[in-house]
C-alpha cells in the first residue's frame, strides 16, 4: 500500500480546515486513527462492553480475551520475552513515572548518579529530578554535539560505577536524533546501571526489538501510533518488575486482602490497579495489526524519504533555520527568521496545515538551541511529498507577508 492508498483509511484526512483540505503534519504530538482502530473500539462498546478479569459471563470473557490478546500483540510488536513484561499504562509519561516512583526510589541512594541527555522530553527529566531530590542523587547530562547528537565517547565519560540509571530517548521529538540505545545499554550494564528508554517517538515509526536493544525499561504511547489516547506501555525486564512494588493500590491488582495485610497479583497485573483502559488496549491491538500489515520497515523508509525531501526543499529557503542532525527520524524542526513560530503556525493553519509550535515540552533543549520556541512538522505513514510542498508554499507566503510587515 502506498501513502495515497493508506490515506483513504484515515477518515479525518478527508476533513477541510479553514476551507482547505487538511494537511496534518503534527503526528509527533498525536497521530491520526485509521478505520480499523475506530471500528475495533466501536465494536467493543457496541457488542461486548464489559469489565475484565471478573466473573464468568460471556461478555466479560470476551472483553478479557480481547484485552489480554492485545497485550500479546504488544509483546510480539516489541519482541519481549513474555506478556509478564508488558504493563498497560496511560502513556509514556505514566510509564516513566512508574519506573521512577517504584524502581528508582528503591534502588537509588545518596551519592548515586542518574545520567540523562539535554534532548529529553520533560517526562523523561522531571521524574528523575524528583528521584534525585528525594534520594539525594545527582543528575548528570551527556553533552550534545553541535548538530544535536551525542557521541559514545561522551556517554562513556558520563556513565561510571556511580551511575544507577541511564534515562534516554530513543528518538528526540524536537531534533529527530536517533540515539544508539544498544551501545549505551551495553555500556550502562558494564557499570551495573539500568537503562530506561523513552520510546515515544521510536515505537510508532521503526521496528523496536527489546531483546536486540537489551534495555531494562522501554516506555511508549498508543496515541502516537494510530491507537487512542489514554493507553501506553511500560516494558520492563521481568527480573526488575518482579522485585518492584506497585505504586497504585486497590481493585484488580490484589491477590488476597485482609484487614491489615494484602498481597499482590503476579505480573503484569500487580501494576494495573483499578478497572483498566479496556477500549484503549483493544484499540492499541488493532493499531498494531494495522501497522504490522503495512510493515514497520516500510513506514520507516517512507518517513526517511519524506524527511530527506523536506530537508531538500527547506534548505533552499532563505532565512530558514533547521535544527537537528542530517540523519534523523521523520520530523523537521525549524524557525523562519523574524517570524515567531506561533505566528507561523497560525498563518499556515489558515491554509489547513497543522504543525506544532512551541517548546515541545523540551525547555532545556530550547535553552541549548538558544531559542524560546520553534516550529515543527512531523511525518507519518499517511503523509506525502505533496503535504511537504503545501507547507513549503505556505511558508513562502508567510515569508512574503511578514517581509512586508517588517
Ligand atoms: N517522550 C517523548 C519523546 C515525547 O515526544 C512525548 C510526547 C512524551 C514523552 C510524552 O508522551 P505522553 O503520551 O505521555 O504525553 N511528545 C509530544 C510532542 O512532541 N508534542 O506533543 C507531545
């Protein structure tokens, strides 16, 4: 299937925005949903809506099978050893917070170090700041090269026997930098540290293989990969998850409850207190079927071509500042001289083009780039070169407009 055929499966792409056909270039914030996912959720609510893991009635059994079936799809999708290693969460943020609140608080002590990079999303910085404050640890950053990448030499320098945790994004949501997770994991393991990977911008766009990467934890969000909002995944190695305490307590996650003492269910359910995100998990399962039918390698290749094309077109534009390394994932972050990115995004929105402007939840990175904000166009399997042309043409108009104003 090519992108034009794929587009037919996304009803929202037929919408008009401000009198123009929608050009959606903000998938790094949240992706659109294909009919397969919308129908899977609709089907659950219409035909077998029920709680899971309770009683024996037919609907409940069907809902439980679909909910747990989706967990097996996730396991295969990321090549984890077992479904015991797949925890449903609300998204990447909740997944990282679970590791910080449970694993880190129990394993990080005074004088220990947590190693990060300055390109992290706030959700992979703030939980570690909290751990550092509460447990007396220090945060240490692997420095960025001029193009926004990191080197293994710098990583080797930062990761020492004092390091307890390395928390790093697989792909930066601003720069598109693809970090060498496998190598960093090997390095961290030599020092007895664990590696927490923020996979929010990688899992939707490329094949991620837990056994190949070797990392200890890996977090990602359903809504960035064609699934609904409110569902995400924490992958964790069983050896860690088994020793970790839950952070939410109540129904669903217990084995035995007494007046003064209780025990927990086995993995993965001990981390899933309360009625879970059933429709979300079913939607995520349908999204994985959909992405796998198209093929993650094909999706990665397609986005690579779009990214190259966008760079080619944008680099020719005067007064255009493009951030990030040459080898990057499917997004492009930029600024047009003398035009605030919010103004720019507002003007192109008039033409039906959706791009993101702001700090992208990466304020330390904005500081490093020495800007307060940027614009960002991000691509997915349904985008085409025509979408990039539309944006490029709208930017030229914006430039003319603001050129007249200044
Ligand atoms: N990590 C990265 C690298 C992200 O890009 C995002 C969301 C998150 C974590 C948080 O994910 P959540 O699903 O828990 O919210 N990134 C963006 C973005 O780039 N624009 O809007 C949200």
